[in-house]
C-alpha cells in the first residue's frame, strides 16, 4: 500500500453573519467554475484533502480549487480560487529486491550471544565453518 501526503486547505471565513456552509469546487482541466465537481464541506474554514472530501480526485499535477460561502437559503457567494500542485501520485516501487552473501563478516563485541545458537533464529549458513576470516 502506497502513502501520499495529505494537504490542508485553509481560508478566511466570510464576513457575512448568515453563512451556514462552504462549498469546495475543483477542476483538473482548466478554470474552476460553478459547473465543476464540488463537495459541501460544512461551516468550517479548513479541510484536509483527500480525507475529508471522499469524492476529491487523487491526482498528480495542478488542480484549481474554488471555495464559496452559502447562506441559510442557499445563496452562494463569489468564488475564491487557488491553483496548487497536488502530486497525489506515488513513485514506482523498487523492483527485484535480493540479499547477496558477502565474504566479509560483521564482528560482534561482547558475549557472542546468538552466534551459532540454533535457537537464535540465525538461519544463514556460515560459508566458512572453520571460522577463518579472509
């Protein structure tokens, strides 16, 4: 499972006293408009993307966002717009990991606990059972 960094979108609240909700619009293909996809986000002044907006597109590249305020009868304010790079895509995973045996040894200091003890979980065979180090 890959991981992407979340983004917090923050704005100053409308100065109108009768605001009941905000609406978040977005556009991946140019200017955001009132016809763009949107989500009602409640009476808040920040939202974490994509967590708090399940329909928000997880995309790579620039996306234009618009925020509007709505009053109690559904009238909507002018749209405040911001364009931001999101980079919600993840890099390709490394391929074909493998372990390679080396001739060198890692020398442990101390009592030697765990060395050569079959109960220690040491399942790597010693390539030189005589104990000679090269």
